[in-house]
C-alpha cells in the first residue's frame, strides 16, 4: 500500500508539472487563436497521437463503448470540450497565476466531496487537513502574503471562467473512477479526445470565421504540439493511472501544486517578479499534500485461537 501511494503521488506530481504550463501558453496564445479553436486543435492532435497506441484495444472493446455511450459523451463533453475551452477563454481576461489559483482551488474540493458521495471515498482528518492547507496556500498566494487583502479582492470575468473550469475538472476526476470494466486506459482516452474534438469542431469553425481568425505561425504550432502531446496524451495517461492508485480525492489535491508551479513559470516566461509569498504558499500547499497522502499505519492482524 505504501509503495502504491508513492507511485500514485509521483504520477500526480508529474501531471501537475506538465499541466501547469497550460496556463502560461493559454495566455501567450490569446492573440494567435480563439479559445474554441485552440481547444479543438489540442484534442485533434491528442487524438492523432493516441490512435496508433489505442487502435487495437479500441477495436476489441468497441461493444463496451457502445453499451456506455451516454457515459462517454458526458465525460468527453464536460472533461474535455468544456473544461479546456473555459481555461482558454479565461486566458483572454485574467493572468496565468489567477487562472491556476482559481482552477486549483475549486477542483480538489469538488472532487473530494463528489468522491465521498459517488465512489465512497471517505473524508477523514487527513483529507480535510489537505484541503484546508491547499486552500490556505492558494489564498496566501492570491493575497500576496497579506490575508487582509482578501477584503478588497474582486473576482473578474476570467476568474469566474476558471471557477467553472475547476468544477468541470473536479467532476471528471471523480467519474473517471466509474470507467466501465474492460476498458483500457489508452482506448478510454482516445475516445474522449475524439469526442472532445468532434463536439468542438462546429463551434471552432464559427469562431475562426466570424470571431477571431487563427494566426498560423511557428509559435502556434509549438503551442498546439505542447498542449496536444504533453498536456493531453502524456499527462492524461499519467493522471488516470494516479487516480487508479491513490483515488480521485487524493489525486485532485496534487492540483494545488499548479499555482505554485505556474508562478515559477510566469517568472521565467512572462517576466513576472518572484515573491516570498510564492515560496511560503508553495510550502503550505506541499505540506497539505504530504499530510493527505501519507499512508496510515497498518492495523495489526489479530489471530483467533
């Protein structure tokens, strides 16, 4: 059990590191592509990348997919089409750090509460402590180390989009545990990637023609490859494995690392200044994760005579 916890934690951390860059590139890409187009490009590339690895499994598992059409439609719609479109929409209105802050604050709470209700993951003192410290660390970073600033804080349009995105990812985190028996991870993701891309196609075409034309250049190409291969294919495979090993509630709490990681990336790539508040908030968040994922001591086995 301890070994499984450690592997699950390592997988969740790896996904969080890769995903943290999503907020940076979404801010960088606001003049190159609209949010619907960018999300469509992401899932199209992800579908193409996953296809060679998942085709055989998909062919064998097709009867299971057909028997669970509603489940896969809603997972693809909420967890892929809507979730990432909300992120890229938020990128047009708020900073990369705020995007990470709000998304990462909401989704662990949603995931932990829904997991307790739908998949019987009991909330105990470690879960509650982890959630509290994750929120405290995020709040500390949000207010730049002065919690009194919260009185004057205003939530903008981009922040509201990220709150909604956090709800969507929290829902995805829980219901991935409801994946039908007999479905492999790679075919599972291939189908959801494809559903996400297909559902976005009409809206993306409309956006390209009437709202924001796409600027096709090498910068957009690198962004699409990064979010399509790294942020999608690789990260989701790793993340789903983490959920299977440590549960949706615990895995979601690793998302609270993202604001800290995004802050560092914002300093490196967006020329923002690094502050003591970022260091302290990161330590608070990491402490919460360690407490939440620390394995409980095994109960001694009592032998009946």
